[in-house]
């Protein structure tokens, strides 16, 4: 998606070979007009597949997942990293390792929000090692729902997330695919490499 690539080049900063900082339009401040266009793009790509719900992981996935859900006119379900201390009944749980942070966390889904009649689309901001997405897939399978695919804003194509998901036959659609990061360097996967 040209608009997102231009925004990344204008405002993104590669901290090192691994991490792209996008705090001014995705992770800290959010660009609502960009999120609106992203929602339209995902809705167009995943249309006519009988998708019943959009699923995301808190917190940075929520903005683009919401605009996608609005465009598709379906509900959004948010997977939680810190389940409510008072409303912790009837949850599916799974443990997710974060490579970037070197820690792990518990991801949860309420048993009441998704069931075997759902066909879901996962939306998230980054695809890196695919651990978060794989954790989301485990929760969706526990709920016996089916999976239409995964849409991400930024794929770090030099990390193994995509291949982990494609091994499980999950279609992956990324709006910007980064092939290389370095000090003051951001390179996208070029058309002929795709
Ligand atoms: P993985 O799920 O693909 O295996 O990724 P990993 O555990 O390494 O990612 C942990 C967190 O770091 C995730 O956010 C992910 O979106 C984010 N992340 C991964 N690579 C980058 C990057 O290059 N730049 C930025 N800005 N973020 C990256 P999170 O901890 O779940 O937080 P939230 O922002 O969604 O609240
Ligand atoms: Na995220
Ligand atoms: Na993040």
C-alpha cells in the first residue's frame, strides 16, 4: 500500500537492524485518516469470504482492526493480555513468547465472544516472528472458529512470521513488506521479489 509505505519513509525510524519505530502514526500517536484507508484496503482484500468477525490483539492492533470492522460491517473482538481481575471467568488462555521483548505473556479470549459459527480475520500492526499471531490462532481454534486470514500493516519479511503462518495454510496479507532495516535505512520488498 503506497500510502503506508510513504508514511513509513517519511516518519518511521529504524532503531537498528531489527526494530522500526512508528510511534508518530501507529504505536503511540495514531493517524486516523491512514487507519481509515487501511480499513478499506483490508475490507476490499478480504471481501466475499463470509467473514463474521475481526480479531486483534491489544493494544496497537485495535485502531486498524476497528476501521476494518467498520468497513466490513462486522464486530471486532480484542484478545487481551491482561484479563480483568474481576471478570476472569470463562476464558480461553494461551501463553505467547515475545522475541522482541524477551518475555512471555498470557493471551485470553472470552468463551462468549467467538464460537464455531465464526469465520474470523486477524488484524495486527506488526508481523515479526509470528508468535502473537500464532497465539491468536490457538485461541481461535479453542473456540472452534475458522480462520480466513491475517492482515498486518507492517511485515518484517526478514523474520520468520510469514512462513510460520503459511505452513499452517493461513493466508497472510501485509500492506508494507520490509526487506531490510539499518541505521537510517528502510527498504521494502520490491515487486519482482514478491
Ligand atoms: P511476534 O509476535 O511477531 O513474534 O513479535 P514479537 O513478539 O517480537 O513482538 C512483540 C511486540 O513488539 C508486539 O507488540 C509487536 O507488534 C511489536 N513489534 C515487533 N517488531 C516491531 C518493530 O519493528 N517495531 C515496532 N514498533 N514494534 C514491533 P506488543 O508488545 O504486542 O504491543 P502493542 O504495541 O500491540 O501494545
Ligand atoms: Na502489536
Ligand atoms: Na506493538
